């Protein structure tokens, strides 16, 4: 009996160890959790303003808050972590390849997210300042080697493009429309300003080939806004493009005497482009949890995410549907006036 008891005990220990080994074994999943939020009208964790203006800018104070929301990713997950997250209503367990594609390293994914975040800041600035009436301009960022504009130095990085065939341009989309209005091989008269001096270049467009017949100048451009100040966005530890909408609203609130918040805590998410169009994002359920814990009265939701938001809405949180920056500003005006904004 004693020997049999020892055998049973050893067997139980072995089973326990094997079970523990399985439970702590890594699984090909990641856990999405509610991440931190930041008030775009306030300070970052470093104590510096999230939005800092250097130059001639009359800034206003707000009685409320405009929070961007984030999602935290737990990348190294074992079976025990996954089981716990499955039973936690705030977290989500998703296949690892949805966040970290197998053809990219984690470093490459993080670099891409950082680039998207930087681009979202630039687009938010353009969208907000354009909304406020500041003039915009099209700047050449890069001239493609061996491209049409590179021939004989027709255009250079830093050139401000002002017209195509006599039509004034102030937006990147205008430039694309004018360049693609004629087939590849057409010669366009491009007017520009270089180092403060006007100039003209005759550029013959070309296509990339390989079935792509789109006419191109061979330049990469960015849309900038001509303002008497320099704007710095002091958040660097989050990635992706989903903070764009809330950055844009924060910029408007700082520069416009009107308090967009009406003294309330507003949260939201959404990408934004230079024209003010709001795009869909991921992690809506986790961002809603963060907004609810924050005490927000309303959450600005990209129209494409409304169905998911409705299915995961915390009690008492108003879901506001937005497609553009103008929609968002109008929705906040409705809230201040005790009117119902467009809802999801």
C-alpha cells in the first residue's frame, strides 16, 4: 500500500507539472486591453503640454477635457493569460498575426505604427488649421530618383508648388487631380517657390509601367498650413493613426475662443486626413471601457465603427457618430446647446 501510495503521489506530481507546463506555454495570441487616455488640452506624463504652440498664437483655456483613447497590447501570452483574458469582459484575445503579421518583425510593426502616429499628427494639424481658415500649401518632400521631376533638377525637395497649367493649388488632392487629368506623357507647366523665389518648370509626366498607367510627376508631397507659429505635439509613446481626430479637436479648441467641451469630459477616436475625413480604427471595445472609466459623457465614434461601438457600449456613455472633423465640431456644439448630436 505504501509503495502504491508513493506511485500515485509521484503520478499526481508529474501530471501537475505537465499541466503547469502547458498552462505557461506560449500561445500564438495577443491580448488587447484598455490603454491609457490623454487629454489633448492638458499635459503629458512628462508635465509638458500635449499641444505646444511656439510663436504668435492666442490660446484659450477650456473648462473640460478632450481625451484620445488607446489600446494596450500584451504581446507575450501563455495559455493561462489567454484563459484569464477570455473571461475578462474588458480584454480581447486575438490571433497574433492580426497585430504582428508573420512577414514583418515586431520592430518593423512598431516602426510602422510610429510612422503612422507621426503622420496622424501632421494630418490633424492640417485639418484643424484649414478648418480655422489658415491657408495651406503643397510642399515637395522628396524627388524620386530618375523620375520626371528629377530630370535636370526641374523640382527639388522644399519647393512649394503653387500652380499646374495656370490653376492655383493649395491642397495635395488638387495636385493629384490636375496631374492625372491628362494621360502620361503630357507636359505640365508647374509654378513653384524655391527659397522665397518664384520659378517655373515644364515637367513631362510618366507612368510606373507594369500595368500602372497613372501619370506621375515623380515627387512625394505633403500638405502644410501657413501659420505664424510652430505646433509641437508632445506625445511619443503611442503608435498608430487613431489619435488624429482628437488631436485636431484639441488644436481647434486651443486656437478658437469657443470652448468645444462645454466643461465636460469628451473622449473619442478616429483617423483623420488633411481634408478632415474621419476613418475607422481598431480596438473600439477597449477604448470604450477606458472612456467609461474616465467618466466621459460622450464618445466620438468613426461612422464605420458605429455597429461595433453600439454592441460594446458602457452604460451611460453617449455614442456620437462622426464622418468628418466638421461633424465632430458640430456634435460638440449640439452637446453644449443640450441638443442631441448624431448618434450611432
